[in-house]
């Protein structure tokens, strides 16, 4: 059986995340996510030697709302995941799925030339299998 090569770049999205500054409050991050209708905020690097961070709306629910913390008093950098597992655009989605399973993650930024160009998740990979 021949497998049709489906690469991460074929299934990634470019409109499901927004870049944000880690010093923004969670309230500002929520407004940014709502304005752009995204569920993920990529936290910008502070300098060339830094790494990107990630805040999902689920992180805000778990780390701020559930713990009764004020969104106006918590900064995004306090709840972000960092560093991130990133994938390359030419990776086969089968290997990407295996990587996600091995590290218990469900989405990852797609990086090219040290810049984030998209986001890939299980949903993208599963839908790619339907012709």
C-alpha cells in the first residue's frame, strides 16, 4: 500500500493563533484572542536568544479562572508554556502524530527560518487523511 505523503505544511493553519507580549495581562490576552478569534497566543521572544512561549485559552481557564486569580493582575508570561516543541513544515504528518503522542502534546507551532509560520494539531492531521 502506497502512502500519500502529507506534510505538516499541507495541514497547518495560519489563523488559529496570534502573537502577544508576555508582559500583557491575561485580560489583555483574552481581549486579543477574542478580537482575532483565536485559541492560542504565541508569546514573542524577548531577544534573539530567547524562546517562544504559548498560552492557550484552556491555560487561562486552568491557571486563572479555576484558581480565582484576577485576569488584570496576572501576566501572560506567568502562565505560558515555554519552551515549545516545534515542528518543521516538511515533516510527514505521521511522524508529527507520533511526536505528539510521545510528548503528550496536542498542537505545535510550525517553524521555518526561526520564525513561526503556522500551527498544527491533531484535528488538522486527522482531517488530512480524508480524501
